[in-house]
């Protein structure tokens, strides 16, 4: 166990160091959420007037949605890092050492979670600038960061596992493009569940992205803390299960490579 | 005891390519052993199986007394692996690369700083040690690769084309160091190379591999004698005799 923690820490330091040396990446991944917030926030400003939309301001409604959407997309690309390490021979060099396999995965996931937390803070700040309000206070903000990081952990693990199994950039890109937007639109990121068709509302109930969006919105409003708590628990299970599954991908890699 | 023993190793990839087909090999402790063979002969796959990166379909493979399937961890603790693709982190400095490698290879943490310093000095990289590897020349990167493989003083070192891209002086220095390490630490080295002079001058014994099998093993002198008898022949002639091709450095550059 202590070896697992030590390995994870040393590898996490490597990932953080790389990010700090190429900080442009954090900026690039923030361009999209800024566009979503300003453009969508303006374009759909009046949807809140539709009967059944229980929020008074669309930017208030949209901000947690965009935070979670960015967490989803940011972490879904995390497998690209593994592909780069595979191409450079770094992955093989690491795999030929006694390093804990779970550490290789956990360090990447923690790095993705930290990146998501930093991005979420910046998006929240931008949302506040545009007029959103966090009635949940500091607890609400921390809760949103935890929710986004948990969701990011789960999807970064899945992305890393897929990268190890497919070992092809094209495949990973195709899968992310195929699932990314549907997962977002099958959630309350842009529209309240009251206005969803029944079948979408039904599917959304099993969608981790939807758990995170709902809980982030409650945290922002400072309501329904029990609802936040159990969704957070579900997301934690989702993250752990994804990490466990992704770690098994190293075995598939050893059989196939 | 043999440092490496391979019995009847087979590996077929999922796309149906039979990379290794009943390969057997025995390498003694303290030997510098060369693998020669045309592209696709199974050299890289064999080295990957020995380094626990690829799981064999069948066969018994032991490295430094541990089984690659039964005790991969034991193997990993005792080997250094330097692949053809560099394998160093280009966004980290030379010192950071070596330090992380030492940590992952379980070098006692109290000795890591000193050990990294020692290796940097030995590789003549002290001046560049705090620059990120992206700024290194090909030769510097290759030397760092070697340092990564040796940081934890392994029993067995795998080198996949170690001197590609090195100038003749650095190559000569590397050969000298490998011979010294073998003498001082009884390091066993398994090397694949695309330089026949390297195989000839550096290796104690060679195996020529073709179609996933070992065709012949012996010291360079023995092999030349076997093929040429009393006439003087080169290693190139030996290679041609056993594989049917000239040894062509060009074919290695896929």
C-alpha cells in the first residue's frame, strides 16, 4: 500500500510538472466553456420564460451545466496522454519497472481531477461575472468542485483504459466524439428535466453526467443537500469502478502488444 | 545459473502474425549477447517478452531466476530495459527523469540523489542535467536512456539498438562502459544491433534469428569458423549463409 501511494505521488508530480511547463493547455480547454456561457447564455436567455422552467435566470441555470460539461470533455481527452507516452516509449519504459499498475492509472486520474478542479474554479468565476449567483456559499463551491472532479476522474479513467486497449488516436477521438455530446444532452445541462421528453428523462437518470449536473445545480442554489450527497456517492462509485476497470487494461495491453 | 533462459517461446499477435515460433536461448551470467536477424524475425518481440512487456503464448521464460509469467515483479526489479524508442520524458529534465526512474525502481530514497549525480557524471550530462530533455541532442538522449536502464544497477540489461544515432566516439565509450560493468558487476547484456562491427567486437556470443527461431548461436569467431572453415570470412558472410540475405543496415530503418 505504501508503495502504491509513493508510486502514485511520484507519477502525479511528473504529470503536474508537465502541465505547469505547458500551461497553454489549460487556457485552450477554457475557450470552449467561455463560448458556451456567453453565446448560449445570450441565445437562450428567454427559455426561462417557458412555463415549467423553474429557474429565474438562464446563466444561473447554465453555469453548473457548463462546469460539468467541461469536466466531461476535459477528462475524456486524458487518454491522449497515454497514447503520447506509448508513442514515445515512455509507457513501455515504465511498464518494465516494478511500478504499481494501479499507480500508473491513479496518478493520471488524480491529475485529470486536479485539472478539472482548476478549470471549474475559473468557469465558476466567469459565470459569476455574467450574473450567476452561488447561494450555497463556500460549501456549495467546494461541493461543485468535488462533483466535477469525481465525474472527471471516472471519464479520464475510461479514456485511459480505452487508449491502452485501442492504442490508436483515431479510435479514441471517434469514441469521444460519439459519446461526448449525447451524454451532455441526455442531462439537464441545458434544459430543465420538466421540459424533457419522457424517454430522455428516463435515460438521464442513469447518466453520471446528469447526476453531476443536478447535484452541481443544487449546490449552487444551496438546496436539497441530501440529493447532492447521494449523487456524490454515486459519482464516487462510478469513479472507483472506472479506475478498477481501466487498470485491468494493462493486462490486455500485455497480451496484445 | 543462466541469466536468461528461453525454452520453446511462441507468440502470435492478434492480427495473425507469428512473431516468435519455438525460440530457445540460454544466456550466461556476465555475457554480452547479441541478437541479429532481419526485420520481423522476432528479435523485438523476444526482448519484449523477456522484459515482461508482452505475454508469451507458450514456452518457459526465465530472467535473473524469475519466471516472466509467474513472477513478473521479480523480473522487473532485476532488469533494465532500454527500448529503441527513447522512453525518456521529454518535458522533464535529465535529473528529473533519472530521479523518477530510481524511485520507481525502488532505489533506497536516501541514496537516490547521490546515485543520480553519479550516473549524470558518468554519462557526461552534468552540465545539461537541469535542462528539459526536449533540448537534448540525439546522442545526449541516448546516453540518458542508458542511464535510465542502469540507475538501479540491474542484473540484466536489455538494449534495443543502443548505439543508433551515436557518433563513433560515444559508441566506443559505451562499449567500454558495458565491458567494465560486466566485469565489475557481472552485468548480463542482451543487445540487438544493426551494426555488424558492434556485434563482432562487443558481443561474447551471438544468436542469428530468422522466422521466429534461433538459426545458430556461437561466438563471432566460432560462427566465422563454422561458415568459412580455414578461409577468413566476415560476419556479413555468416549472416548471409544462415539467413539468405545480406546484412543490410537500410532494412532496419523501417
